[in-house]
């Protein structure tokens, strides 16, 4: 199902996810998976490049696996982490940033089953930007 997160950002999330809003975040969840979506704005390409440089430096410092994609004016950058939830329970987190000329949608995917990663990478690819500077 297509969700319009703001006038600029939208994403497709399967219908079996529930959703709620908490502060500036929209949260989609179902058993074993959670998606947290947060929109950020900045004032142009220079600030986007600063954001991406900081994210890349953080991932490099923590020696995290990263994923990147460039599609016109949209640049995607994400990194993977294994998070300890409590003793004996870990989850895979993908912190994914879709950047546009004047804003960023951060989608963090939390997965109890790492085998669901492919499905969630496909969800990330559905993020669309219709704002200023969009092609």
C-alpha cells in the first residue's frame, strides 16, 4: 500500500503492517519487523553532502557494511548493524537514508529474521520524492 508521508515523500509498505505516529516518526510494524520513517529537511546540496559524509564516516568508523544507490537526484545510503535486544536475542537493523536535493527520508528497518532483508530492501527502493528539485 502506498503511504504519502508528506507532500514530498511516499513509500510502499505491505498491507500486513500496522502503523502509528510517534512524535516526528511514522512507525510500521508486524510480528518480527518494524519500519521507522523520519523526514529531515536541509537547505540544499551542500547540506546533503555534509549529511552523507557524516553517515559514511560513522559507518566506516564502526566498520559497518554499507549499501549505496544513485538514481537521478535521489541518492540512497544505508548501513547494517546487528543489535543486541536482550540476552539471546539479536536483530538486524538497516538504517537507510534516501536523500534528495532538499530533504532526506530515514527509514530504519528492524528485523528479527535476517532472511527478510531482501523484502525490506525492496520496500526501501519504493521510497519516492516529489519535492523541489525532483526529476
